[in-house]
C-alpha cells in the first residue's frame, strides 16, 4: 500500500473512531448527531486542502483545510485519551453514564480551547527565541557575533504581505551581524507570491542575508525562486560556502540544497562535503541545512554548527515528541 493511500485510510479510520466513540455520548439527538457526522465527513474532505492549496490559491479553502487539520488533530488525540480513561474505568467497575457524557463534553471543550489558542498563537508575529552558542576555535573578534535565523515562513495562501512586513521589521530592529534563512520560504510560484514575498528583500544585516532551499521550494519551482532570492539581494548557498571576516576574525558559512532536492533536480543533490570544499579548517564552520537529518553528513564534513528548520519545532502537542525522530 503506498504511503498516500495508507495515510488516507488512517485518517478515515480515525474520523470513524471519533464519531463512534464520542457522538453517542454527547446526547445530541437525531439531528445533532447527523450534523456531527456531517462535520466529521467534511473534515475528512477538507484536511487534504490544507496541504494541497498553494500560491495565491483559494485562501478560504486553505484556511478551512488547515483549521480542519488542527481541530481534528486535537479531537483525535483527546478522543483516544478519553477512550483509554473509559476503558480503565470499566476495568475498575466505576464507569457510568455520567462519566461517559461528562468526558465527551470535556473533549469538545478542550478542543475549542486548544484551537482558539492555536489560531491566536499562529497568527501573532513570530516570537524571538534567543540562544547563546559556544563554538570551538572562536576568535575573540567573533565573541557575541549575532545571527538571526528565519525558517519555514511558508509565504502562501494564508501567510501574506502584512505578516511578512511585521517579521522584517522585528528582525531589522535587532541589528544582527548576519541573517540566515533555512528554507521553506514559499508555498507557490514566483508569479503568484512575488508581492507577498517582496518585504523579505528589505532584511538588513552587517554581513548580509544568506538562504538555502527547503523541500517546498522544489514543489514551487526552485530555479525561479533562487533567481528571485538573488534579485532581492539574498545570497543563495547551494552546496557552497563563503568566508566572512568580522573585525579581524573569520568564519565559514556554508549551505546545502534540501536533503530531498535530488528527487526534483539531480544537479542539486545535497552535499555537505562539496559545500565545505576548500574552506579553512581552523575557524568556526557553520552549515545552513533545511532538514536536521543532514547532521551526520555535516559532522563528517567538519561542521561545527548546523542551523536547520523543517520540523516547525514539532508544530504543537503532542507531535513535538514524535518530530524528535527526524
């Protein structure tokens, strides 16, 4: 069974599970139950559009699909937890109609609260997470060197110019020494997203802005986007490096194409060894790589620090625990 079919069967199965275990205990009556089943059916259909709608796309359809995905994630998890609690209560001979109905209502309340929090959190301007990193061979001149990393911005049907403007203003207010962007900037073509993407051309740092490709750039036409990045003043590191000099100190900044790039463009095969070829070995060596799983190859190539994205920090509970496997 191919992966897409397997995921589809799993999602339908989970929707049926939620309906069978939750709806009867909500005491909604015939009409209410029919509406609840209708929502679950619509959810199963809409979820795929949260992933498939790209570019200028149908913003309403994209929003509906993404919301359906978020709501059902919580609904499925809380329903599974509830089923476990009810099974345990049954074994202890303490299950009751009141517990079944009360826990069903608690699931709905929890889903509403988590969804509201998620929407508010997702739409606020990206927060600043500060990290202090120690590197070997760090010249005194580079003590306190500041890097702003942006990643997985996903400009597209739901991330528009206003949001990008706010991000750019926040980054520029930090007056960083260097700005790096580790892939998945876009979900659509240059023709569809050029205006929404344009504010990123206003990013400013002492040593400039460097970009590497993510898997979503290859879904959207990587060559066209690479040209657009360069046109806006961003420097694309495609399996190559630069040597940065800062107040007499030096560091190597390298970048590789996305881990899966060769599936779309064989000439873009991700190659940390090529990225560091000819680079000094007695200075800090930093690698920009969209996917964390490039780390083993990066270490073998003599990398001191890899900056990555792709995992979105795990997205939201409980998936951040599973994302660690990446």
